[in-house]
C-alpha cells in the first residue's frame, strides 16, 4: 500500500503540531505564573503572621514593665487611707488614674510623640516623688530643635531605667537625689539620656543587693528584647549604653547614665 503525502497533508500536520506546541507552552507558562503567585502569597502570609507574633511579643514585653509600679502605687494610696490622709490619697489616686489612662492610650501605639511620652513621664515621676516624700527632684529637657509633636519614640523606653534610678540608686542616698532626662539631636540622630546621682552600679553589686541586681538585669533584658524586635519589624536600630559615672575618673561623681541613640522617627 502506497501512502501519498500531498502538500495539503503536510500543511495540516504542521498546523496540528504547531497548535499542540502552543497549547503545551501556554499550560507551562500558566503553571509557572500560578506557582510564582502562590509562592509570593505564602511568603506574604508568613511575613504577616511573623509580624503579628513579633508585635504581640512587643506588647507583652511592654506589659511586663508596669505591674511593679502599679502595685507600689496602690500600696502608697492604701497607706494614705490608713493614715487618715484623704487629701493626699485623693490627689495621688487622681494622678494615678490619669497615668493609667495614658498607659492604655500609648500601649495601642507602636511609637508615640515625645510630647506624649514627656507628659506620661511627668505624671509617673510626680507620683514617685510624692510616694517617696520628695526624696528626689527631676527635670525633663527637650532640645529646642526637636519637634515634640512629630518626632516619635518607642513607648515606655526610658521608664524601667528611671524606676531603677529611683528604687535602686536614689532611695539609698543620704542626701536628695536628682534625675535628669534629656532628648537631644546629634548628627540627625535622636538621643535619650537618663542620668541620676544615685549610689551607682558598683555599689549595688554583691550578695546583699542580689534582688536589686536581678530587677535591674530584668529591665535591661526586656529592653534589649524590645530593641531587637524594633529592628526586626521596622528596621529601626536603637543603641543602648549604660555607664557607671563613678568609673569616669571623678571620685566625687556617682550615679548612672543610660543613653539611647536612634534615627529620627518623624510622623
């Protein structure tokens, strides 16, 4: 049997082969595009979940900073009531409620303005000074070049170190304590400094001060975790330095200096 292949047969065969190749090419391209979109979606969802986990961890770390102060404040209010001093109990309670409101408002924000942080710290320090019967004085100074309303900082970054200054440094002094909080701009970076004239780091070391050291170490550890998370989430690198002022060559100078350095966060 002789098979005759005409020009028409060849053209039909070529068209069939060409259409088949186009079909399979289209299927392969569609599959590749679907795979790329699917992988991008999975990556996006994983990043979103990771971000949520880190943000929840950040909120948890912030929440760890407050209970100690809240307990002490309620104890102070209770002591005024027991001593039958309703005026001081009422005043303390009013300021305490304002501070708690600010805590709750600020905790919903990832960063807050320096103006809002300054207001919160003023209430906090006033309550602490009231609680310790004026054992210390304080100042909060903001560089005039800083726009307090639009430059933002992580909420409650300085508070645990201010608490350490009061309860582990100043309260053990034989004279009046002093805490200076400073916000400055250097080379387009924001610095936050907490300086006290307390007994200093070296004088809180040793077995009898083990409880102080544990609390100070916890505050430092929590803050370091917060700073790591800030870098993970927002790419904001915050540098923390702790200096024992008595080790700076001046035997008459004691106390501790905490310095945070970070890029400006403008909103």
